[in-house]
């Protein structure tokens, strides 16, 4: 999953000047989030007797905002906002004591099966961009919620 972050980051770096890189980034990030939501976070909670990881709520707030930012056509401003959110989000997963380390710990006996499920995840269907003003309002609402989660609000 960490290597996927690096791959996605490289695609995002190229995205402002390379439409194909943005398409690959968008598709890859949606799949990455689905892998975390549908496999890692779910299986970690099951392994913890139904108790979600402590960071799961914030990850879900971030994932909602990230997903919303992938709806409209990319603009330099939108890509900048997305990069800023990812800079806050990725350490919650990768850092010492982050979600991936905790998943490694609680899923250790099932690592091979979990990795196989992650690798088998199909691409996520990607809709055409929607540039309706309501989409941008929703992005603002979801980013605000993600930031409020960091402040403990």
C-alpha cells in the first residue's frame, strides 16, 4: 500500500501537464481507497472484535473528501487542494503507529490472504467528470469535515 502511495504521488506530479497521468491517478486513487475501505479497515475491525482502528473515522472523512475532489475536471487549484489533503492523510496510514502498521499487527496471521484480496480488487468504475457548482460546494463541506476531524470537532 505504501508503494501504491508513491506510484500515485508520481502520477499526481505529472497530472497538471499529462492528461493520461491524471486518468491513471484518478482510477488508481479510487481503487486504492476502495482497497482500504473494503478490505483493510473492515478486516482490521473484524480482527479487533468489531472495534474500528482509532484512526478509521479520520481516514473515512479524508476518503470522502478525496473522492469528491475526483468528481470535477482537474484544475490547478483542485489538484493543489488534493495534494494538501493527501499530505495530511498519507502519514495517518504510513506513519509509525499508523493504520498500515496497526493492520500489519492485527492481521499478521492472515497477511497472505489479505494481500491476495487487495491484489484481486478490480478497477473502480469511473464516471465522467461533473463540474456542477454543487459538486464544489460538496467538496468544501467534506474538506471542512476532514479538517474538523483533525481538530477533534
